[in-house]
C-alpha cells in the first residue's frame, strides 16, 4: 500500500514539475495557434468520413446502385485528390510558408463542401469530391507540421496530438450529423439529406478560414528564409526573450546549411534516406494496420456481425465516441510513455484484437460481443497509432526539408489508404471477413517487430537535437 502511495506521489511530482517548467511559456497563445491549425484536422476527419453516411442516399439519387465502378469511383476519388494535395503542400510549404497553405486548404474546404452538396450531375459531384480530397491532403500533413514547429519540445507530442483529437472530433461530428440527418422519409434522404451532410462542413471550414488569418507564420520557416526579426518576434511571444535567442541559434545554424543544399536532393541523400524510409514505413503502417476500414466500410462490417441498417448507424456513432475518448488517453500519455512505446502497444494490441475478431467471424459469432471487439480495436488505434503517427511525421524530419519530407510521408500514407480502401471489398469477397482481419493481424505483428528494433524514442527532444541523432549531422 505504501509503495502504491509513493508511485502516485511520484507521478504527481512529475506532473507539477512539468507544469512549473511550462511556466515561462505563453500557454494561451501556444494553444490558440495550435488549435487553429488543428482545425485543418477537424475538417480532414469530417470530410473523410461524411461520405460513409451519405453513400446509400446519393447512390440512389445518381442512379449508381448496382454499378460497382461508379460506386468505387465516388468513394475513392477524394483519395486521389489527397495524393495531389499532399505533394503540392510539401513543395509549396517550403517555398511560400505554412500559413498561406493553411489558408488555401480552408478556402478549398469551403468551396468543395458547398459544391459537393449542390451539384446534381454525377461528374461535377466527383470533381467536388476530388477538390475536397486536395484540401484533406494539404491539411493532413501541414497542420501537424505547423504545430510541431511552434511547440516547445517538452509538450510537442501533446500539442501535435491535438491535431488527431480534432480529426476524431471531425469524424464523430460527421457520424452524428449523418445519423441525425438520415430521416424516416425516403424522399428527403435521397433528395436533401445527403446534400446537408456535405454542406454542414462549410461552417467549420469558414471559421477555420477566418481564424487562420490571425496565426503567425512558423518561426522555423521564417528563420530558414532569413527573416530573423519576424522569427524572433514569434518565438519571444511563445517563450520569452531567452527562449527566442536559444531557439534562434539552432535555427540559424540549420538555415545556413539549408542555403547550401537543395531540399529534395538533401532529402534523398544518404544521411537522410534512413529517416525518410522510417517516416514512410510509419505512415503506411498507420493505414495498413486496417482500422480505417471500420470507418469506410462500417456498414458491411456490422452487417456481417448481424446488425440491420438502423442499428449500424448507432454502432458507427459508438465507434466514433470510443475514438474520441481514447484520443484523450493518447494526449495524456504521448509525452509520458513516449512515441515508441505507444506505437508498440498499438501494433501488438491490434494484432491480438484482430486475431480474436477474425476467429469470431469465422465461427459466425453475432451480437454485442462483436461490437465490443470493434470498439476495442478503435480504442487501441485511437490511443496509439492514430495520433502518434502524426507526431512522429511532424518531428523526425530535418528542419530544412521538413515541408517536402512530411509531404512525402503523407503522400505514402494516402497511397496506403487508397490501397487499403480499394482492396478491402476484394479481400472480403475472396477470403471472407475473417480472412481479411487475419491478414491485418499479420501486418500488425510485423509492425510490432519493426517498431521494437527500428523506431527510436523522440519524446522531450528538440527538433534540432532529433536531426543530429537521426542523421548524425
């Protein structure tokens, strides 16, 4: 009993020590600019998931029920836009800065949210979904990158995890809005409900567009471009004069080297190639672990477990709530347990859950136990692989090529997402739901082994310190 008390007391001491160490930072300003940037994540989550609820209604409106080619195109066209957005963001973010790209993504979200719901022609509907995918691609990489560049090292993991929190808030919001808008009148559902599902994203997108105008440019990007006074002003506002001078010294050393070496050439050079491969593997594994098929194909998964359409919508909301709740667990633990430990917990936990889930599908188990297993998988993902992947992608790459490197990692993530989304129906048909989840079991087990031997710990280290450790420079 005494030892338990001492353990609790030690945790409290560590927490208050951390809080005292944060005393010199302008926490209100830091959280404001990070939350505004993370609104890109909220729109990413909403726009990515909203189509799942609208699917059964717009397919009837456009007359594509029973047309697998058109159905698949409607579901996947946004992923093609994500690839374009991710690559474009990386190139332009290093040239134009982080803030202009955040504003651009907000504007594209507003326009495409309206257009997707407004068009009555299927071709223009696809164009709008493609444009929404571009906005997702920009926001998915840029928001966590911006947060990592303005956040003090001691709380960088927590702040970058805010981006994942807003993603899951967006996912849950889309699930709830879909549930509320899906009425009992079939004519309303087919003619109007799916339109309002897409239109509702325009309201937070408009707020993001306005608020993003009031955040500063990334001080690290400013230093790389030789705009010392502006970088100092932002760093001083974040942590005071001493913090600004300390950070600027490291940033200017990187800036001098960056001016003598090209971004893409440097990224693919030998010292950085290992870090790039690490980022790509981490990004692709977040998708290939299989959890996101639960969001994209929830209807099929729950119907395979014996649920009708009405109960499926309710179960989808339950998964969204679990996703949100356990993201808070990640925010609390990412700077305590560390990134490596959480990635291993996520990979190992999902391997075990999927093994049980696949076995239950094999023996045709139905009912609430299947929902519990699905929720457990979502919870495991939400407290580990979901947010920590974005933390790692935002912090492991060198300052001088972070924009293009994060874009490359994000591009790899969306390629993996496209492969996952496209192959699930074929795997499900050829191997059954049980066989598909057994494949994801093997992937997660392989991921656990990779993280055990190849993933370094990054918590509590400055971005400049990480660059030296990971590249030897």
